[in-house]
C-alpha cells in the first residue's frame, strides 16, 4: 500500500486556508491531519467543519503549530510573513515539507528561511498555479526576444483585502522579464503601497496594482513599443488553482533532498 502523506494547513480560517482544507479533504492522495490558526481565533472549529463539508473528525485543531506538525509529512502555509518564518523553523524541526504560498516577504525574511531549508524541503512560490508559472516562462522568452524599444509593464489586480503590492506574482513576472532582458530588477520596495511606478529609468520594469472588490488575481505583462504591443495575460477566477498547486508541491516534496524549491521545479517547466 502506498503511503498517504498527512497534511497540516496553517491559517485555516483564511481565504486560502478554507480552500486548502476543501482541496486536501477531497483528495485521495493526501490526508488532512491538522489545522493551525492564530491564538484566540473563535471560529476555527466551525470554519474547518464548513470547509470539510461535515464534522472535522480526526483533524487536530490547534493554535500550537509544533503539536500539529509533529503528526504530518507536509505543512501548507498561506498566512503572513512573520508567521511563515516561525513555521519554517518548526516544520524543519518536525522534518515536514513546508509549502509556502505566503507573499509580501522581505529580502531579509527570505534569507532567514535558509537555516530551515538545510534540514527540510521548502517549496515557495508567489503563485502556485500552473498557468502563472507558464506565463513566467513565456515572459522570460518574450523579454529575451525583444529589444529595449519595448517598455515592459506588469499590471495586476486583486481583491481589496490584499495587504501587499505589487503582488508576489507581479514580482515573479517582473523578475522573469528582467532576467530575459539581461538586467537586474530595480528595487521595488520604494514604489509605495500601491506599487505605482512613478518616474523610472529606461529599460526598468514598471509595476501597477489595482485593488478592488473580489478580484481573485489578474496579471498582464505588457510589452509596448512605437507601433505595436504584446500583452501576456493570466486571469485567476477560482482560488482552487492555487490550492491544487500547493497540494501538488506537498506531494512532490516527499523524499526530496532538503533545500529550497519553487513551482518551476514541481511542475518540471
Ligand atoms: P487571509 O487573511 O484570508 O488568511 C490568512 C490567515 O492566516 C488568517 O486566517 C490569519 O488568522 C492566519 N494567520 C496569520 N498569522 C497566523 C499565525 N501566526 N498562526 C496561524 N494562523 C495565522 O489571507 P489569504 O487571502 O488566504 O492569503 C494568505 C497569503 O497567501 C497572502 O500572503 C496571499 O498573498 C497569499 N496567496 C498566495 C497565493 C499563491 O499562489 N502563492 C495565492 C493566493 C494568496
């Protein structure tokens, strides 16, 4: 009989947490063994039952991450940067694969994941969907094929609850465009909360963020030159695409050597 990995989901009451609970519960390749929420979160039991479509039997519901991680082979984590850093150390201690969907991590926070990745597998991606990871590859190719007559602008839209801007996906696309063009992406941290470009040097990549309503996630990469434009676009209409990608990463990571990986590794792109 093949071993079915046990999964813990952190941030269980969140938008992605709820979708992940449903996705793992519905899968016959994984078992949901536990969920973690912040201390003092009143609704977690009810939220978990609702997402599972019935009573949360056999699922540990806790605010103690290590207690849950000790029973699992993988942790799927879509929470917040500080929480993700804490979970990385604890997941490594429990030798769990840590799938990180959390965005908005600073460069320092990303570097701080390094010690954990010496003991356990970390798969981190600003976007876990197959479509966006393909778009990243296409962006790199198109940027490499075009000369500097083409301005490159990344335009993204999300729901109004989203805290970070530009989105993690927009940054992935911007980095891919910069790599394709053979330049270094200029620091975007001083572009402001809305990710608005402002004045920028020729050849630099621009970012624009729209926040409104219940937009799940929309990304355009615009290549604009005098006389012609190319637009590469991904529209997410259902969070299930991120949850399915995260589960795929959790399964893929089983038995892999400790280290840091991304969805390009998982999807073999
Ligand atoms: P959300 O605010 O709805 O949910 C976050 C949840 O995490 C909340 O329930 C919160 O209580 C919980 N949380 C925060 N700190 C915690 C802690 N210390 N311990 C336990 N739980 C804690 O947000 P969301 O829309 O679900 O998004 C979560 C993250 O995932 C964001 O960073 C978002 O940008 C990212 N995201 C990534 C992808 C991807 O494909 N990589 C897709 C969608 C969202």
